């Protein structure tokens, strides 16, 4: 069956690909399994060298990859360039981590006890359509660094940069069979990876609903899993904050990538004393956001990924918005920046919209802010805006959230762990912590007694 890949800004085809099925998935797993013994035996310094080559090639092809990502996903070209830069940084980081993720010796009676970090084998990596290349690198980098082989399943909507990344891996000298890409429906390719007896782990990023199914399927063969799932993050603005700065930053925390971001601070909690002033500034900042052609350097927000997703996002607007932005005329899956006054019991404040829609919610005091922020099944990201350092730390410790920023909306850095609490998943991407999810600890005791 043929898969037509569309440009969300023009609704025109980017490519037509043959979709894989169960047989093709099985061949990819078999290739990864056959390549595993030799890949795990590669000396750490040589594995690091190959990953550095891949990082350099990604950097050399930055503009090509960025344009491919923009045309496939619809995100602004400036964002795509930054993301490709991060991909190169990820592979550089894990090249440096190859010989720094090791076991230990433990004092015991009668001998020496040692632990070793061993690769898992074949790992299945399932990535979403919102940050296809970036999130692929978050999984592929530590998996390969630990000595695993990989079968990567990109989203059907956005497979193009995953295919190109695999080509660059071969060009870098990573042996055939070590890094495989299979393009096909999640209900076929993804399900086969989840249930395949030769796949040792699933690394999944996507919705909480699908993540539950991943866990259920992985249980059949006791697969290891890392799940990075949905979010409904709070952007908490206290009255003592720098209100101008917080309001100017807030649109980018929601409308970046057209709101198609599990880290989106889509619940904006504002203390009552500052509410009217903040909302006025927020509307002005949102109105100034540049929405348009993703290939234009000045564009700050592009279209949604598909017509079906636009329909889903629109279904959340059940009352008159506080503010609705503008979108270009003509083709494209456009949706305007939208601000809605809400309470935390409203559907728009409880469910993940995954579009450029923010719910603005007033709160009374610190305890009320923490209560509202934690009143959600999710716990991925969030921000705290205040000039009171003690309050910032109190609130940060009180929030049931995996990644927090204080007076900032930045969630992700290559060297720091990323992941969620509650139904936002478990396990960590990025940093040295990610390596733990792609390795097992083996304990060995050697007697010193005659």
C-alpha cells in the first residue's frame, strides 16, 4: 500500500512511500538481531567515533534536514534548524557517554563483586509526528551508545527525516542492520514491534491512551519500556513576578510548534491580583505572533499537521474565546492562536488539546496554585514565575511534575533528564539517565579464597 506524505502548509504531496507491514517489520527485527553481536563487541572508542561521524554528518546536512522537517511537519524553518542542531548535539553527547556509563566494584567478604552495564539487544523505538527527528535522536543516541541495535518506527504522517537519518548513519560507517527504519501504520508495525519476541525493549513517545496499550502488549514478553506520554502543563504566574516578561514569554510556551507539544504550558494559572494586567499583556503578545509560511525565516507558527487533527483541536472550543488570532487564506491546515478563560474543571483545561489553545485560570494564593496545578492526571512539565526564591523552590517541590522551569519556559536540554510523573509516563530521555533505560545491570562475584 502506498503512503502519501503531505506538506501541512500547502496540502501538496512531499513523497509517496511503500508502507511496511508485518513481514517487513520482521525482516528489520531479524536484521537488527543478526547485527547485534558484532555491534555490542565494537570497542567503546570505535562506537564513539562512529556516533561522532553521524553527528558531524547531521550538522553538515542541517539545512537539508531542516527543510525536509519543515515541509513534512509544517513547523517554522527557524525551529527546524534549531532542532536539527540539537540532533547533532545529542549524537555528540552520547558519543562522549559511551565509555562513561559503567559498573562498579562492591566490597564483599571472600572475594570481589563487580557490576557490568550490558546492552539489551534489539530495541523498538516508536516516535511521534510533532518532533520526528529530534525525538528519534533522543532514543537512537543512547540506544546505540549502549551497544543495542535499533528498529525505528516514525509516525506515518512524518517519516521523511527518519529515513534520511538512517541513510546518514550508513554513510557514517554504522554497520548495516544496526539502525533500521520501518514506515507503516502503528496498528501494524508498532503492534508487531510491541509483541515481537526478539524485541527486548520499546521506547515510546505519544499519547497516554496509546502508551497504556504499549504497556499491555509489552507485558506479554516482559519487555522493558520507556514511556513519554501526554501532558497538560501549568504555567503559574504569581502576582510578584515580572508580569511583562512572563506575559511576553507565555505565547511561545503554548503556541510553539502550533501547540503540538506535550510540554506546552496550555494551562496558564494567574494570581488574581495580577490577572487583568497579565491577560491584557498576553493578548497583545499573542496577537503579535507571526503565523504564516513555515519556510519564511520570520514565521513563528505554522499549520497543524493534518486536517483530521485540526478537526480534533476545533472540537475543544465550546465557548466564546477571550482572543482568536488570524491565519493565512488558502490551503493549509491552519488553526488560530486561541485564548480561553476557564476553570480547571472545564474539558479544555483537563484534556490535552495538542493545538494552539490556552486555558487561562485565576488562582488565589500559593496553596490554591499548587492544588490546581496538581489537579490533573498528567505531570510532564511546567513553569513557575515569581521573584520570591523561597516560594519558587517550595512550589517546585510541591508540583507533581517531572520537568520544571523557574522564570523560564525551557523544558529540554541534552545533558539533563526529561520525563514525566503520573500518566505522563516513566523512564527518562536525555542526559546520562537515558542510558539506564537501554542497559541491564549484571552482577558478577569472584571469590579470592583458595
